[in-house]
């Protein structure tokens, strides 16, 4: 499923194709359930995308720019 998330650091919308369902996304976005509990099969980069909207490697690029 294509998931669109706003990266709050860049104000850009990123998209990632994730093996998730709409039901899982609804649970994550509408409850206080932790991302790792709703999406136990996703890797760290995929979970970070759901939390922050950042693509893999983006956070590291912010650290090295300054």
C-alpha cells in the first residue's frame, strides 16, 4: 500500500510502499498504540517513516549538513 506522510523537517510529502493494511494505519493514527506493536513486521526505516515522514537516510543528511 502506498503511504503518504508529511516530513515535518522539510515540509515535503514523502511516499513509501509498505506491506500494511488500512486497518493497521487507522489503528496507529487513531490510538496510542506504539508503531512497533501495530506493525511488528516492518523494519526500522519503515517504522521511522510512519513516525516522522522521513525517508531512509534523510535524518543522517540533516546531521551532516550543519
